[in-house]
């Protein structure tokens, strides 16, 4: 079975966090992510992908938050196992310059973001991020 490795970020801004969601087409909403290229680290990948997909360049990555998710999809009749490492990162720049890969974006508070996200594994990532932020702010 073919495997792919990607890296992405759960991006938030504000004291009462709003989370950045990207529209990938059809009914699919998720977080910025992309393929690890060559000898890139996961952090280098997420920074590159974030800039390419949203125009955001300045982020502060939350130390201690790294979650992996694995899912399977089919491409040209071949099943592919994709593992994505997600980091939690804060930005102070809500201005987005979308790439051609996405048709829309939204900054949403937790409950609305949960409703908008397409897949359960992505919802679980957001739950973990919110829990992390709540513990950090105690």
C-alpha cells in the first residue's frame, strides 16, 4: 500500500479563539495542510503550506501540541494511507489570501467550527486543540 505524509496546522486567533477553516470543495472543510517535500521537517512543511494556501506567514506554534491522524483514500484505483501531523498555532493576522486550492475560508468559534468540519477525525483534532487551549489558560 502506498503511503503519504503531510503536515498541517490548526490556526487560531483571538482571546476567545476563532479557528481557520478552509473549503476544499464539495462539502469538505478542514485545516491547512500539505505534503512533506524532500527533506523538509513537519514544521517547515506547515509553514510553507500555510503561506501558500492562506498567505499567513507569522505564527506562534504552541509548544507541546502535536497530533497525528491517519486516513485512507483511493486515487487512480490505488488505496493510499495518509498520515498528517497537526500542530496548533496562533496568528494575529486574520487577513487571508486564498490559493487556487480552496474556494472559501472562515474564522469560526469552536462550536461553529465543529459544525462546519467535515470529518470526525478533524473534529477530534479541534476538540483536542480546544482542550489544550483551555488548560493553558487556567
